[in-house]
């Protein structure tokens, strides 16, 4: 196992997905927590905001209230032009009947994208400097957060994992969740499933669907249907994932449905021997926004990027990433950018 693998295994206990949420066999109560942070330097053609930047400071906490009741929370502190802001990213209370059935309620990372539920806040967790553009935090492309209730688990004897949820849809600001209630009378619905064969450890294939009605300023704009599919191979030195997402909007006032697809392909490979702390990686991304989309017009444009970088785990709980990007925003020319990022994780001792 590589240097970061041990801590990633511990982080599995903090996750809220069925793959990592086994029935806890711990004393009551029990608390486990992690702190994450990062700082980076960036240079991009045509911008005046080059320089150093302090990234998010993030706290993950998992509390086993009993053998079946678990609470998970995630807080972030982010740098803004006016100062620093504190945000509740996730807060989930879950009752675990068994591995086959877990019922929870709270604020989630919407399970409509693999990356969105695999890599949470805390950039040390992921191999690259940033998320893919289509699913970055604060993006309007997909609802990154979801407030509601979920039923999830894995079917006994089968490598099938499922999740079904209902809750508040997007807010008036469609990049935000409906934290204080739904903006219309239409609840959002999300369902996901994945297959993880035991004979192919590290392999995963799955997909998801999300349905909602988008309203802004009290006006119903469109019925939204999001579908996605992903394939993952994460075993030994290989870290590979490909994902396709399609967002379709059908105007409530009438007219044709408009689809805006996006995809990314990410591949990383950890070197061996004395260089086992080094993982080169590359990624290609593409997002094609329909010009007739009643929701995205004026908010999002096309995007394409080629990314190449290297991650160096210079300590068990700290990493340095160097990354080059060649990006194209809308109809503009390609822009070159360079990023250097240092990130870390701090396990906080817990107990009963």
C-alpha cells in the first residue's frame, strides 16, 4: 500500500456511501475526525489574479452514536474577496439496519456523479489539483449538493450497490442546494447503482439519474433530467476513471428539450521502487452547452481542457502537485495555465 493508502482506508470509515459504510463494531459513543487544507500558486494567460492562494480548510467528523446510528459532518472555511466564509458542506444522520439497508437524512454530495461522491472537500484526497470543470464546487452544471433523505445499501451475495433519494431540488441560485426548503412543489429524485465484482477488485461500473423542476424567482423554467455513467479501475498503481454526464432541460412554457453533455477521462499511474511516492496523471475534459438551453444560457459556456500533472507524496499525510492545463472557454482561444499545490491531511484522535 502506498503512503496515502493507509489514511485513505481510514477515510473509508468517514464516507457515507454503501461501499464504505459497514455496520460499526465500536464502543459507544465514538468520534473520528480529519482536517484537510491546501495552498497553491497559479499562473494563467490573460489574467491578473496570478499568485498565491490559500485553499479550503476542511473538517470531516464521523460519530458512531450507537452500533446502528452514525452521524457524519463536513465543514469548510473558504477564502473570499471580503474575508473568509464558513459553510456546512455535509451533515448526515444514518440508521444502519444492515449492509443491505441504510436510511439517512441530511445534506449530501449529490450521487449523480462518481467524482462528486468519491472525492469530497479536502484536495489531498484526490490526485489532481482540482475537480473536473463540470462538477466543480460552485458550478451550475449539476447540483453538487442535495438536501433530503436517502436509502442505500448493497444486495447480499451480489456486487450491486444502490442508492435512492428524494429531497429539495436546486435553489433560486441553481448552483446552490435547497437548504431552507424546496423552491417549488416538485421534489427532486435521485437514484444510483454500481457493480463492483469481487473477482475484479478496484473495478467499478455504474450510473445515476436525477429528476427535478427548476424554478428561479418563483417562475418555473424547465424540467431537468440528468443521467450519468462511469467506469473506474483503481488498483495497484493505476487510478483510471471515465465519466459521461448529460443534462437535459425541457422548458415548462413549451419547446424542445435541450441536452448539454459533458465527459472527462482521467488516468494516473504511481511509479514503482524508489519513485513510488510519485504519480503522474493526465485528464481530458469536454463540456458542450446547448445554445438554446433555457436554464444554462448566460450561466455556462462550452469548455474543453487537456491537463497533465504529477503528484508527489513527500510525506504520509502531505502532497505536492504540479499541473499544466490547456483550456478553452466558450469560443475563446486556448489558454495555458500552471498550478502548484501543497495539500495535507491531519487525523484527529477520537474515542469513546
